[in-house]
C-alpha cells in the first residue's frame, strides 16, 4: 500500500464530488459509473492490492459473486441490475462492482473456503452520534459520524444523490461504486453504520451491508426501514443507527442472526465499535476490541463533550466533539497512521446531517482539514411526487 501521502503539507485535501443519477436502476447505474469512473477505478486498485495479499484472484471473486447473487436477488433484484449498470458506465467488470459493495463479506467467505488461511481484513471503524429535537437548539435532529478506514479512500469517496420516481430521493456518502453508506432520504430517514465483530460472524451468508443500508434509505416509512435493519440476515455483525427527522432514533447492534437495541439517553445516542447492550454482551463475545481498543473511550469522549450542551446542541457542538484528538492518533478524529496491519488508517470523513432540512456536510480527512462541503436534497420534490 502506498504510504507516501502528504495531505495538509502543500498537497490539497481530496474533495468529495457530488454524483446525481435518475431513471431506472440500470440507467442510473450507468450514469453513476460514467460520472465516478476515475474514482471507481482507484477504489478497485486499492482493494486489488488487498485481494492479492490474501491470494484472491478475480476468477475466484467471480465465483464468490455468484454465491451472493441469489441472496441479493431475493433481497432486491434491481440492485444486481444497478450494479451491472455501474460496471458498464465505468468500463469495469461487474464482479468488481459487487466486490466494492461486499468487500469484507467476500474476503471473509474466501478465507473460510481456504480453510482458515488468514485474510488481511482491517476493521471499518466509526464513531456515530445522533441528537434528538429535545437535545438540540434548533429542535431538529442532528445525525453525524466519523468514518475511520483506509486513508487512501479519501480519494475514492463520493456523495451520491439518487432521484427516484418510485420513492423518496436519497443522499448518501459512500465509496465510489458503492450503493450506500451513511445518508438520508427526503422522507426524513437517516442512517449511519459502523463496524462490530462477534463470535457469530461469517457462519451464514447474508445480505451485503451496503445493500441493506441502501434499502433502508429507499423507504418512506421509518418502521419499514427499521425492519430491514433489524430483521435482514447478515454475514457479520454491524452497528446501524437509524433516525427520523420527526424525533425518533434507535441504535441497532446487529449480530448476523439477532439484533439488540440502544435507545437515547437524555436525547442523545453515541456509539463506536464495541457492543454496549448488556443483553448482547451476555449472549455473544465481542471480538472487535482487539483491533479497535480506542473504541472503548471514543464514545465516552464524544458523550462527555456533547453533554454540557444538551438542550442547546448545534452542528458545531457535534462537529467539535467528533474533532476530539484525545490520545491522538488513537483518537475520535484520527490522523493518518499505520494500523495493526501496517495499512494507513485515518478518519476518512466526517459526515453531519440535518434531515429535516435535507442538508449534509462532509469534511474529508478532518484531522488535517476542518473544511466542509455542503450537499442538499430537494425536499419539495418529494412532497410534489407524494
């Protein structure tokens, strides 16, 4: 992996372009692939290095993609069509696009098929926070997250705006070629997700997490979005925070076969990369702390920084908490540093959303730059189509 980056020392911080698509799934996939081609190619290059290190070639990836296809088709067949469109638009293989949307699941499945040979997989860390109307100065929900991952992915990130005729529009921050990551829709639903690991992981074939997030963001009704997160079988554990602009939020600690809930405390939820639910901890073993020991205090730090402002919280308060550099580089806001696998890890982006306004702000590599770009959903368009 290339560790020669000099961002912040005369080298501009990577931007995060807006990609807007519309139409039927195959067509919007083509639009996405055409507009994000360079970043999709860069992302495939990044992961190809990881795949090669795990002795996983493209023919084997093709077989694994075929293994996932029935599960994806049963969940939402149009996603296969949309990913084929992305591949066509970017001029890359369909298998590569599926890999971008199921990278960890594919690597782990390959590891199992090789009967225990270690796959070099880094934890996809994050610190998420949601503040309810009673906790904010504006009386509006604020939903935010730091995404900790490979620093190189600052060069592949995009904000994808999907204009839909058959449901709410959506705005999602994701890796180029990805269907969704963190985001919100024009019906007021927002979602963030972060890494968890348990001793139940990779015993079953589940829906790739990127597709689960996308499906949740396509819903008009909060209940249906939460059902998707709560009930969909998964290959691995994951933490998913779902909120609604009207003032409801639940954090779902998902094992592959069971889901546990974390509710607001004084109108706020904060979650990092370890299980919090006492019920979950009584029933499974948290396996993630060995790779993300800083998780144990990252959520405590963010809560301590927001609590004095509860009742008058603003986006700036949330941002300042997520900028926290206590114990840097093992901090809430992580500058680029080698991780346990000698890859360059960083807080790749800070994403701050106010779904009632349809507004999203994104800061790339926030430990190096506190500059935010703004993105919007046209909420009036959703009302006109409803």
